[in-house]
DNA sequence: CGTCTGACGTGGT
DNA sequence: TACCACGCCAGAC
C-alpha cells in the first residue's frame, strides 16, 4: 500500500454526505496534483474493500462520467442537487482539513 | 520492454 | 460556452 493510496482513502472517507470532491482535488490533497487517474484506479480497486464513498467523487466539470450506476441518484438522496446534469461545485465541493487523522 | 487504456485536467480555438 | 488535442501516470497484456 502506497502512502498516496492511504491518503486518498483517508480523504475519501472524510467526505461528508451532501458534499463532493473532484478526482484531481483528491489527488492533489493526497500529494499528487497530476494523480487524478490514480484516484480513479483506487476507486476501481478499493471502493468496495474499504467502503469508499466513490459516488462523492466527480470530475472538475461537476459531471458524472458513469452511466452505469446510480451515482447521481445516490448524491441526490444525500442532498446534492443537480442542475442540468451537473453539480454546482461552488456549493457542494468539499475541502478536506489539512490532516485527516485516523 | 513497448503499446494501449482510462470513473481526469488544462489550454487553445 | 462547447469542442478538440494533448499531457499525465500507473496498470494490463
């Protein structure tokens, strides 16, 4: 397990219901500003194992790339409202504290 | 080792 | 604002 991976997991677990983060934002917060793709990989691999809130991670445009699941539905029932298929990141984006302890 | 891929992000038009 | 091309990085074959 890499430090980056552990940090990503911690950060994801720190996203409260009703908020979202972007892939790049999570990566940057974990120490790899260009690691958005790695965050994707982690979600693919670890989301079930570590029970990560994968549905609270979206792209920087506020859109959901998945059409395969009910990500939008999950967010909406947490209180994240969609406008024209997009989330207003200026409202719902979550900024993790500097240190996610755990 | 080389090539292709992907739940992304940024800059130019 | 919408669309295209490129860069990025690790994993799979």
